[in-house]
C-alpha cells in the first residue's frame, strides 16, 4: 500500500507560539484531507471519516 504524506518543519529557533500556530495550521490540513496528524508535541490526531 502506497502512503502519501505532507511534512511541515520548523526551524530550531521557533518559539512555543510558533509551534502552537503550526499545530493549528496542520489541523486545518488534516481536516480537509481527512488524514492522520502527528503534532509537534508528539501527539497523534485522526481525522478519518467515521463509519456509520
């Protein structure tokens, strides 16, 4: 099975505020693409459609 992903990186000098904004930006992508999101703080969120 082929897996496609988008990787977003931050520079080493990024602040906690930068990471928070990046997490929110990535959540938007994950919701639109209905995918799995690995946050900068290590947590994983899933935005798959629910089975009825």
